[in-house]
């Protein structure tokens, strides 16, 4: 019985640590993609503008995940 409780606690702690790391990586990637989209969109090159539009396909899910994380943290604080 004690072994299963210890294993569950250890697994939960490791999972929360991994979630924090993946969240931080997601934020960094989101910021990099937003910067790239703005720079590519300002270009006069048609390929660069097209790449800027393609970046939106990756930005939208990351933005949703970021907003969900922030919303959960705000609700957790209340």
C-alpha cells in the first residue's frame, strides 16, 4: 500500500515538472513564431509573405494553449 502511494506521488511530481518545462518551451516557440510572422509579413518578397501566413497555422494552437494555461493559473489563484 505504501509503495503504491509513494509511486503515485513521485509520478505526479515528475509530471508537474515536465508540464512546467513544456509550458516554458511552448511560450518561447510562440514568441519566436510571432516575431517571425511579423518580420516575414513586412517583407515585400512573396515567398516571405507566404511563410508568414504559414506561421499562423502554428501560432493559433500555441496561442490557444497559452491562453488556456494563463486562464487556469488565474482561476487557481482565485
